[in-house]
């Protein structure tokens, strides 16, 4: 049971890392706008899909002229 | 593709003001491919797609050529109509160093970063397009959209792009940046501050971790772990709670201190008292090695309080109300000197400048008319809806709007000295309204604090005589358990929820406290124009000998050529009934009338005076008619069109619904010709006042308030801004939420006017819910205090009672309000169905 004296402070240290992460996130402005990034995620998907496809098709065209 | 459109629709439904503008939802089969506007006569086509105007077509071609065709994959007709958008040259003034310096966020020799407000952003496609601006124009770098704020941040290279070009590009795409003179004075940006987020994070961190340690003690598990562990838990809790107490609680300590110094018992006083007692007692416990104290409750209390504050902030942040009258003025003005014309910033305007004011533009400062017949619409200033004709040399007041052709004026005063400004600068207007945020809470807390202190002292005195060892502990216990956490949370959560429910119905409140004032209202004053009547809703009636169908189609064709509001309404009234004739010749005399040849006939439409100048004698229309346009065909007088401003549909019902419960009054800047109609509507109890200037309106409200009446003023904008501010609740009715939002307490979409009675009822019941929440929290406190005063308080009860009371109060408050609000929603649906 003595190990709990080590584990509990350790858990607090680990939790503090998350707190620091949160502080960093707030400081870097990630909480300023929480509704545009989800939209952006949808857009970028469609965009990369398209470029990947077009790249592939270009490759195909080059391969089979 | 499918998933994209659905999520897009989800956004449109979720965001409040998008629905007013979102054109995407129900596009008729033959709508413009870009913006979804139903296609009328002229259609522009490109690549088998039809467009409503050249602007939309250009945007489409621009996008497809630059590989941005993906825009149209985000949903059908996602664009913003790009008809009549301002040209790039009109933004020329933005490049003036003084203006530029104030607008941009950051600039060095190479790059500039600017934030522009773009109200027409309404969907995911807009966001995508604006963030891909760099593909349209070399030199534009990074661009990011903040959707809820409708802002776009753009960086660009100075060598390749000018600020005016950037604004022009945005405008040409349909996203006209909103620039007005308040921007130049550094706009305040109310936003959920980073500090609050950090405070919340620290409190949450402390709360979570202390709770984790405390659970073992709740369950009695510390029995086998020995005093060493208990000491450890205590030390850790103390260490975790301290930063929360100092940093997260800072605002409460400060507020309580200020309140005490000002000899007021605000809600913060008992909160701070409770927290201090809790902290002191717990620290003593920990240092004495007796266990972890009540730090779990302390951190929980702080966390919940900050959650409430965050909720409040977020609700508030959605609405930017902080606009002053300057936001109605344009940012730039066309100055002319000799042959040179240039756009200058309004702030550079000086007395003696010559300005060109075109159709629909606002007169920025008191001026003298130099040339051109001026028809000035003073509806913003006086409420008079019919334009006034001014002869050259005549004086034009600031705030008027030119209708018809371009005029030239010379300013006689500077912007800041003009009539409008002096109206707004009146003493009463600058005074802050009483009833700050949470005044309801403060009223309760005043009594609450006294009672709690009394009970705590009583308990201490009682135990002093009975058992001195329990004296201090019972005194502290009472203070701890009485900490009015639930009381403090009740109002922000309940009123915040109500505010959001209303916002979804397009009724926007300045802050939650407005609900409280709404609930107390006993007198409702309407400003006629724009609230009960809608100038565009009235029928257009022809008086005189009936016209033949072919004659009517000629009039329709000619009227269509003009942008004069009367002509537009006449044309609209005949729309769709007959095919238009070709107009061979057309000429318009600003402020007079128009002449045109169509179908082999010469059509004259205009004022009586103008027809007289052409030797046509016009009949005098009946005095009850609103605005009048006379018609002559081939030089023969035929009759006149009367354009009545009509009651809004359901306006009568609103008045009837309100008339039993509220005292009603009507103010109008118009002349008395409509008195009869309103006398019938308002019945005997109503007070009707016509020919009211803005000052009269203000005085009227003040007179009503003198004997203690709570007045709600429903008006439409600038001409009653003074009265709106003076009243206890000023409601501004607007047609489009992005267009005009004067300084008022409530901004309401005109669609909601018929449901005013329901809104008032909802406000009343929401305040009722707050009272109920207070009652619940007081009940908890009575139980807690009675236990504590008897010295039966244990950490377990304390720790459980506090969060539970807060959670119940929040749940009851939000749940009930939501339920009430749903009624508001259902009513609307039923109404819509009924209309359909």
C-alpha cells in the first residue's frame, strides 16, 4: 500500500501536464472561435479528396497515354 | 456530397441569424445557380447554368476559372447575390493612410493583416470560399473566417494588393465588407475572455482532483489507510485548492470587497463570506492533520460559479449590441472639388466641403443644397415617411436620405456637431439605465445575507452558553452551508436559457436582465411606422377611370425603369399580371416624375406639381390617401395611384391581445390622416399622438414614467432612438437583422411582431422560473442551516448538499424555461402551417 504515497502525487503531476496543455490551448487562441473549425474540417476533407483523386487520375493518364 | 449538404443544413438551422439570409434552403426549380434567387425576366446563362444577374454570373465564372468550382458542391445555390455590389473604386478611400492605419490590425512594410466584418457569410460554402481567397488573387496570403462573429482575417502583401482592391474583391463576390465610422474608433470586442477560460480550467482542475481524493473519505475507506494517507490527502487538497482560490476566485473577492466598501450587500458578499469560512476552516483541519477539510466543496463551488459566468458570457457574446449612432453613418463620402471627385473618409469631412449624394445615400452632416432637386427622406430623423422636397439653397439636416437623382451639397457643420448628434448627446441618453445584470439576485441576496449572518451569530451565541467548544464550529458551518451558490446560479442559467430561446425566434435581448424588465412592463408604446405598419405591405390602388389592360402594361413597363420607391411599388403591384411592353425612350426628373414611351404611348407618372409643369392638371386625391403618383397618358390626365402604408398582417391581433393586460399608446411622426383607423384599433383606452418629433416621443415616454409606469417602447430605428433608450425596455423592430440595429434593449425581427404578447408572457414566466429556483435554493439552505446551527454538520453532508443544490437549481431553471420556450416554438409552427 505504501506505493500509493508515490502514485497519488505522480497522478497529480500527470494531471498538471494536461492543465498546462489547456493553458497553452487557451493562450494560443483556440477557444476564441469554436464553431468555424468543425466546418473547416469538413471542407478540408472534400478538398484533399479531390486533389488526391485528380493527382491519381493524372498519374493514370501519364502511365497510360 | 450528401453528408456535406446535411451538415450544412444543420448549421443553418443552428445559427440564428443565418436563416434570415440563407437562400439555400428551398430553392425553387428555376433559381439562380449561384444565389438561388427566383429567375424573373432577364436570365444570364453560362455553361448551361442560369443566373439572375450579371454579378452572379461573373462570380460563377471567376470561381470556375480559378478552380474553385467546389464552392457549388457545398450545397445548391450557396452564393450571395452579387447584384449591384459596390465597385472597387468606391473603396478607394480605404487606401488613405489615416483610414488604413485605423482599420488594419497589423502592418509592416511587406504584409498587412486586417479584420473585416462580412455580414453576408451564412454557410459552410462561404467559409470555404473566403478561406480560399488566395487562389483568386496573387498577393493574398492566409485568410481565416470566424463564423459566429462573421469576420474574416486576411493577410496580404502590400506590394501586390491594396486594401481597396481586397475590399473590392470581397464585394464583387457578394461579401460586401461592412465598414462604418465606428470602426475607425477602435471597435470594442466583447468576447469570452481568455482569463475566464483559464480561471475555469484551474478551478475545474482543482475540483476534479480533490474530488477524486475525497471519494475515498465519503465511502469511509480511509479507515484502513491510516492517518498518514489522510495527512497526504489533506496536504494535496490544500495545495490544489490554493491556486483555485486565489486565481479563479479573484473576481469574487474583488467584487465582494467593492460591494462592502460601497455598503451594498450584493450576491458576492455571502459567496465570499462562505468561501472564506470554508477555506479558513479547512486549512485549520488540514494543518491539524484531521483530514482533507471541505476543499472539495470549495473547489466545486468555484467551478460551478465560473460555469455559470461562462454560460452568461457566451450568450452575451453572440450579440454585438455595442453600436452607437455612428454605425449608421457611412464610412466614406464622395467629395467634389471642381472637376475632381474623390472618396474621402467621413472623419476627414470638414465644414464647407462639397459632396455628391446619390440615390439612397445618407446626408452625413447638416448641409446646404447646391444643385439638383432634392427629395429627402427624413424617416430616420422625424419618422415622417414621405420625402420632403428641398429647393437649391435650402438647408438639409444630417440623417436624411436622398431619393432620386444625385445632388450636390455643401456641408455647413461638421459631422460631430450636427442635429442627430445633439439629439443623442442629450443628458438622459448618456445616463446608464438602472437595473444592472442580476439585480433580481441582488435584491434577494440583500435579505439573505442579513438572515444568514443573524442565524450564524445566533447559533454561536447559543452554543457559547451550552457548549463553548462547538461555538466556533457551528458559526462557521452556518456560513459554509449558506453560501448561496445555487442562488447565484439560478438567474444566469435560467435567464440565459430564455435569452437563447428568444434569440432562436429572432428576438435578441441585450442582456438577461432585460427579461426582468420585460416581465415588469405595464405600458406598451408603439411607434407606428415600421412596427404596426409596413410601408411596403400596403395595397397600391388606382383612383380614376379604369385603365385598359394595354395601358396598364405600358405603365408597368415605364415604372419598371425607375428605382424610385413609388415606381418600384407600382411596378410590383402589377407584376406577373401582364407582359411588359418595350420602352423606347425614358427620362426621369428627380423629385418630380418620369416620362417614357412604351407601346406607342407616352406615359407620364409623377407628382401633381410636375404634371402641372407639363400642362396637365391633376385631380386632388382624397386626404386619407397616403403617397400619391399621378398618371397621364399622351398628355391626358387619367388618375392616380395611391400607395398606402398598410397595417402589418396580424397587427390588429397583437393590439387586441395586449389591450386587456397593458396600457397602450401609439406615437407617429406622420400626419393625422390615419388617426381614424388607429382609433378603431386601439379603442378608447389608447392614447394616440401624431406629428411627433423624436423629442416629443422622448418626452411622452418620460411623462409616462413619471408616475411609475414601466414602459416598453416598440419602434423601428433612428427616429425614435431617444425614446427607445428612455423607455424601460426599448424594442427595435427590424426587417433584416444585419441591416439596422439601433441602440435598444431588444432587437426583434419584424416577423415576430405578431407574437409580441407571447414574448411578453414568456418573459414573465421565465422570471417566475427564476423565483422558483430561488425558492428551491432557499429550501436547501434552510435544511442545511438548521443542521449546521444544531451542530450536526459533517463534511459529507456539506460536500453533497452544495453541488446537489446547485445542480438541481440549474436543471430546474434550464429545463422549465426550455419547456416554456417550446410552447413559443410550437405556436409559431402552427401559425406557419395555418398560413400555408
